[in-house]
C-alpha cells in the first residue's frame, strides 16, 4: 500500500502504523485457521520546494500558482504532487523599485545645445529620460535645466579729447 505522509498514522488490522515498513498481522480465517497478512507500507513524503524570484516593480502584479501578488514577500501555495500527495511550494519574491533621480543644472546660453541622456536640448525646461537600471528595471531621470542668458550691457560715456586714449 502507498499512502501520503499526511495519512499517517495508518490503521491496519488493529495496528496503528507511523512509518514506512513491512508489517504482519496474525489473524484467524473464516474457517478458523491461522491467517498471516503482510502489509508493505510505502509513504510518499510531502514535497516542498522554494523559489527565489526577483522582478521589477513594473512587473507587478505577479501571478504565481493562482495567486496575484502585489508586493515583495514570502508566499506559499499548497498543491498536489503527481502521486496525489501534498506539495508545499514557497516563493521568496524580491521587487526592485523603479529608480528616479532629479538633476538641477544651470548653464550659459552659449553652452546650448546641451546633450543629456541621448537628448539634444536647445532651451531651458524640464526633461525626462526613461532608462534601464543596472538590475534591468525602469529608471526615470529628470533634468531641470536653467539657461542663463549671455549678458550684454551698454554704457554711454562722455569724455574730453584730452582723455584719449580711453581704456
């Protein structure tokens, strides 16, 4: 006989059996004669497995064994093995966040056009770049660009001719 471990203890001919093995029972047949019954007991264990998974936050929700998962954590599912016994699977889920960064930059107008993350920028403003982080997840960079103008000034000066040359 083959049973699952969650079916222990197993009762057979008045015996309570708690483990794999060969068991005998001395009985009396219907005709009143000795009868020896033998049980070869096989116990299939509860199967367990653990999966470590890392994904990016934009991959949430994550579907696993009929569960919809929305956050990092440890999750379990109770399943049946091919032999019909309990199978307990565990998921250790790590979620890498979307990275964000903001850079405030001030340049002079003669530094235009300004190159940033593959973009050619010609005026002041706020710009974003959608990138991929080192772990393969979304990364959003923001640039706040200020452009200082070229300064010009005009000075009206009056001098006498004896003040020439004028520096």
